[in-house]
C-alpha cells in the first residue's frame, strides 16, 4: 500500500471516508514526516497535537456515524502569516517572536471548521517580502529538489510561501495555505513542482492574516494537484463581514465543476511576456503548454498586454507604500518584541525596536514605501503607480474581449541556489515579472507544473483568468496537468 | 457681511486677526467608527477596545453606517454639498496613542464639502446682524487613545478606550475676525450639532474640541503666517487662545520677528499658548488612500433618508417663532439657542392649548421658568415642572381663573410641591373673581375711605389710578380679575 | 505640468542624507554606515522605478478598487470590546490595565 504521506488531499479524504485508515494514522504519518525533515527548515512551529486533535475528532465523528466534514482526515500546513489562536504567529520576523494571538484568522478557522488539522506553522519570507525564502528571521527554507549532476547546492523553494512549497514537495503535508501579494503562491509552486492558486482579490478574507500590501494580499491554497487546490480553495473562500474588501458572493463548487475540456475556450498568449533573455527551456515549456491547450480543444489567440513591462516597477511602489504603513503597528507597545535602550524616550524606543526587529529586506521595503509617499513625491510615484495599475487592469479587460484565459510561464527561471541572488535586490524582484500583473489587477491565477528543465528542476505554467473565473483557471490547469503527466518528485535526502 | 472692528492696537498701527477653526466633534454612536467596541464615556481603561482598535496583526476596519449618516446629516444641516463618492486616507505618524501608526481620516476626498454657518454678531442684540462663516469641509476620522503621564514616575500609560471613536472634523474657512465671532461660531455649531443629534456637544467630556488657527495682518493685506493651537476644549478657552495668540503674534512681528507655522498648545491655567516641540518632526504624514477600505459611495436613498430625518434647524425655527408665533427677535433667539429649550417650549404650547398665546408662553418661560431654574441650578431637561404642568398654569392665567400675580405664587408652590396648578388653585381658594357685584362693593368702600384722593384724581392726578387698583385688589385678597377691576374703577371714578 | 514633468522632478538620487531622513520618518534606527550602504541600493531601485514616468497617464484615473466592489457599512451595534485581557495579553509591558511606555513629555 502507498505511504499515507504520498496521498493527496482527495486521496486522504476519500481513503478516510472509505475506512481505509483512521485520521489519526494519517496525522501521525505526517507528524512523523515533519519531525524527520528539520533540515528543510520548512516549519517555524510544529503543532502535532493540533493535527492529532482534529484527527481524533474526525475519527470520533466517523465512529458516531456523522456525515464527514469536507476535510476530515486531512492534516495541512499553515503559513505563519495566518494568526492562529494560542499558537505563535511571527510572519517569520523577529519583531513578532513570541507573539501568541488570542484570535484565529478567518481562513484558518474555515479550514478547521472543515475538519482539517494543523501540522505546524510554515516558514516564509519575512512579512512575505521575498521570492526565495531567504529573508526569514528563522533561517532559509531549503527546497527538497536538487540539481541533477549539479552538486548539492541548496536550492530555494521560492517565496514568499517557501515553507509551504518545500513541505508539500517533500510530502510533509498534502496541502498548505499560501498568500500571494505579487506571486508568492505561484512562483514557489513552480519552483518545487506543485500547484497553487491565487483566487480573485476578495475571495479569501484577509482578516487575521498579517498584512503586507492590503490591496494585493490574497490567500490561496498550495497542493500537489489541481483537484486538491479546488478542494482547499472551497474551504478557504467565502464572504467575511470583518473584511471590507471581501466579496459577498457564494463559494462555487469548484471541485465538482472540474473539467479538462477546453472546447470553446480561447486561450490568449500575451506577446509581451516573451521577455528578453528568457531561457530557451522556459520558451519551450510555454510552447508545449500552448500545444496542450490546443490538444484540449482550445483556440489559441495572440493578445497584447502593452503595459506589462511597467507592472513590476508599479508593484514596487504600491506594495512597499502599503507595507510601510501596514507595518507601522510593529512598535513594541502592544505586542511583539520591544527594544528599550538605556534612557530611550518613546520615539527612540520605536526606532530601536524596529531596527532590531525587522530584517534587511523588510527595512528596505519600508524605506522605499516611506520614500515614495513622502512629501513632494506622492503624486510622482504613488499616484502614477496607481494610474499605471489602472492601465494594466485595462490591458486585461481588453484581452478578455478576445480570449477567456491567458497562458504564460510562471517564473522566468527554475529555482536558483540559495545565496545566488541575495546580493542584488533588483535581480530578485525580477523573479516576479510574470506573476505581478495578475496581482495588480486582482485576477485569479494559478501555477501548475509543466515539466523539468535540463537540470532536472521543475518549471511551472501560469493560467490567468477573468475576475471570479477560478473555475476556468482550475479547468485549464487540469488540462495542462493531465497532459504534462508531471510525476517527478525530489529524491529524499533530508 | 458686517466688517468686524476688533483690532489689536500695536505700536505700528492696528492689526486684524484672522481665525479659522477645525472643530473635532465626537459622532453620537453606540459603536466605534471601524470596530464594534463601545464608545461610552468613563469606562475602565482598555475595556472598550477591540483587537481592531488595538491594531493587532491582521485586524481590519469596517465602517459604521451610523457614523457616516450622522456626518451627512450634519453636512445637510449647514447647507453643505455632500460628496456621494468619498474615501478614507491614512495619515501616518508614530505616537503611543495611535496603535495603527496611522489615523484613518479623509484628506483627498472628504464626505462633506463646502457649507456655511450663520452666526449672530451679538447674542444679546438681535439687531446687530449676522455673519455667514464658511465651512470648508467635514470629514470623518478616528479619534486617538489617551496617554496618562502622572501615574508613574518614568512611564506613561496608554488607554485605548477612545481609540477609533468616530469624529467629524468640521473645518471652517478663515472667515472669523474676532474672539467673539469665534466664540459665537463654536456656540452656533454646537447648537446645530445638538439639534441634529450628531454630537452631544459636551466639551467637558471632550466630545467637542477645537484646533484654533490664528494669524494677524494689517487690514487689507494678505493673510499672515498662522499657528494652530490644538485641542482647545471650551468656548472661553477658544476666545482666550485667540486673544493671547493674536497679541503674541503682533508682539513678535512688531519686534522684527517672523511667525513660525507651528502647532501650539493652550495652557488654561496660565491662559497662554506654547509651542509643541514633541510633534515637531511629524509634519510629513504620507497620506494615501487606505487600501483596507473601498471608496465610500452613497446612493440617493441614503441621502434622502438623511435629509428626511433632519429636525427643524435653529435658524428656521427662530424665523418661525418670529414670523408665525409673533415672538420678539430676542425671545425667538433665546428659545431656539438650545434644542432642549425649543423642545420644552413647543411641548408647553401643545399642553397649554389655543387659549394661551405663544407670546405669553415665551415670556413665562424666559422670565419665570428660567428664573426658577437658575435659582435651583437645574437644566431645562431636569425642570421640576413639566411642560404639561406649565401649560395648565398658563391656561388658568389666560382664561382669567387666576391673575398674573397669583400665577407667580402658584408657580412657586408648584416648584415646591410638585402639585398641579389647578389643584393648588382649588385647594387654596385662589380662583379669581369677576363677580362685578362683589368688586363694586369693595370699590365703593375704597372710594369712601379715600375721598381726598378721589378729589385729587378727579382734579387731574391721573397717576392715582394705580393706587385705587392696588387698594381694591388688596381688599379682594388678590383674587379679583384685574381687567374687571380696571373697568369698574374707571366707571366709578369718571362718574 | 504633465506626469512626465512630475516624474522628472522625482528623479533625484537617493543619498545618505535622504536615507537617514526617511529612516527617521519610518522610525528605524540606522547608523551612518548602514545609511551609506543602503543609499546606493535604494538609488538603484528607485532609478529602475523611474521608468514609470514614461507612461502617459494624463487621462487615467488612479485605481481605487482592485475588483469592482463597493464599501459595505456595518450597523451601529456594540459587538466587541470587553476583552482587556486579550488586548493586553501580548504587551511587552502592561500595568494596572494600561499599556506602559517610556514617559512622554508633551
Ligand atoms: Mg487640525
Ligand atoms: Zn482631525
């Protein structure tokens, strides 16, 4: 029989319902995998008891003949950006070390209500700022993948949801939550050969999730395949009166609606995504993706998104501006770490606390954000960026007149080695070139594995949809998944 | 508009004062602007604080409809343009009373645009005229928490009960030219807010406080540099602030100095303002639209409801009291100055019924009732005599059951005993008589007893008429109808 | 003045003094060495961001809502508060029901 940790969310759910194993057996198997994978540094806090308690509740309910909850028997990982009641929540920052929320985020609560259990709090880039998981105050997350014949260089799992990516790829959990501000679900998913979807802005409540950039932040699931993403997303989504930007719409039955049939669908190929210096292997993957779409019955159309090249610089104004304000609350007064040098006054205490508590990348973005909002610069930077953002959204609007979905690569490269891009922040930012436009426009977008590159590392394809068309995105992802036949996995070395 | 003649007499000539006020008024609501925590005054520290107000990680604001509604109603009450599209901005600065590190306010697109408030140039003299003070805007924003400095030698304590309470910031144009105008503006604004019910106007509890912008100039010249004195919390202090600050600025300018645009603080003990150095570097607020909130879009139905729910406002009411009710301008002004007074007066008219004239009722309220309330130190809301009881008393006077003089006695007894006017009149036999026979009999006695004075009167000493009235009333133990007495006396004397 | 003119005005190099000023605004203590190290980094990033100035946005309104949606308003009901323990639970210093900070002289 296959190992329980090799099962998908659907496999665990269905196996548990069929009585093939108990929820406790599944939880114990994953708890053991987590405990045995410390080298990957995917978790900041392990919560085996939480997973077991949920499992026991699921077993007891099954025993009592109750109808099973949607995620009964399924333990998952929780990105450490979601506030979890009674469990330390840090956003991978020293400034929140020891912070134990007295509240539960809406998204995590929905998952527990659906019967899922928590294996632990997953590592991430500090305050979700980063694309390689090297900005965490709790150490780098290491990808389970290694280059074929490329030595044993430790690779990045991507970021910011790097702990989630690494843990799923290493079979430490079947699925995990992620958050995506500029690509933080999709890029790490691509780097480790799993699937992940960022839904339409407003589908998942932001309440109780540590904010990075409010107008961009969206939670979403990461899992091994498209079906699991659909199952998880159904549990995570839904209107929340506590979030003023939450969409007051029913949650569609995405899993039930899954279909790989692309007949009648027009897939747009945005020509501006063919950037200079794109590796041939990415080009080749994209071409294969186009063929798979055609094979699935779709019509392929070339489209133009003329403002694409401005998405990244616009993002690097809007996101840091919002972050500089969102992170002002970390001041050492009401929660988190406080640094109080001898004789310091209140303002000195703020400065010392924030200097000691924030990592370099967080500081860098706070400084950029403060700068672009400061007196005399607001219109030239922030207002201009929000105008460009409107143009980017208009580009998509125009594209939807001729196509239903867009297909692009997820990232401009495969995973790189830890340390490789750390010296150059700008080179790091360019990682998000394909994911940021959909974030700026609030569109649903997903990454699915498309194959391996010459080094034996996973590459991802991205599908972008109209607002609220998660179903279309998932279905296109499924069509790719079925044709890519991606079964590769990292050999266990940890 | 009447030109103000208020001037600071300096060594170099006369100076004019230019005043603008930013009044922060706490919106009357049960819950805070962006959280469900209560707003009641005087609770134990940090007990009216939600996790949103404490700015815990991941907490989000959701606006309170009632706060928006009250701000819109206030805007409508001052004839202001209501912006159907507005939005909230963040004002970023670090302070211990500001948990988020920013105040959610409205800079770029406020809820309420330009309006106006009519002030009386002299409250005591309705003929002195009025002046319209422009209101630049009203925006909605969060209040900050409170810092306590005197509870520990080296620490300040933070109470977030007020953090997130809804405020309206009502920003005037720099249209005022004297402390008296500023005082009248604040009083009038307070009256309007209390009529509308959007703010209780309680300055002692901090429900209303003003940032006072003052500059001076030689009449006719361009505006000078202004200073802003923050959080001045009474009408008297607002006026003191202006007097002090204007004189200070004139002194600085005349001694060759320049005015620094700065934030100042009023010290009520010393009656002076001083510079607030602690907030010196906080001027770059990095305003930007709050990304946690969408634009606030109001529909016609919402605005219609706001409009329909407005009561008759003080200016309209005063005009009606003068026009329809025939009150004097002074009485109309006095009776409409407070919503409670007007409410009491109108209840009194209802209770008194058609036989009592509004004029009589107004006079009674202003002289008798106010006098009594003043004496016993009570507000009109706490009056021991109800409008219904007052109405009963006025009816007895109007229909001649008791005289005016007796009415005053009855009212005193009502105040003491709480009994009704009719019961008092019956029990004590105070009912006045119009029985001409009885009165004529007494008149005959009075004339007989004062034959010399009768002769004098008939010889041309008209003034003696009052004497006869007094003697007759005395003989009737005060219960004779004065009108009847007058008529009969005249008849008897003129024979 | 069009957006290009605005953008060119913004096109200033980020020097050490600027870094120290914005770090002060952001309440992040910074040494001279750190400021000197960060200045060229930020200058490089801001220089790259300047390309936004190329886009003609004269006729464009800035984005206000990511997805068409209007602000919902809640009813005026007290649903929260009375949770002082939770509010103070994570405070570095809480005394007598208050948060405590170094003494502020106003
Ligand atoms: Mg002010
Ligand atoms: Zn204000």
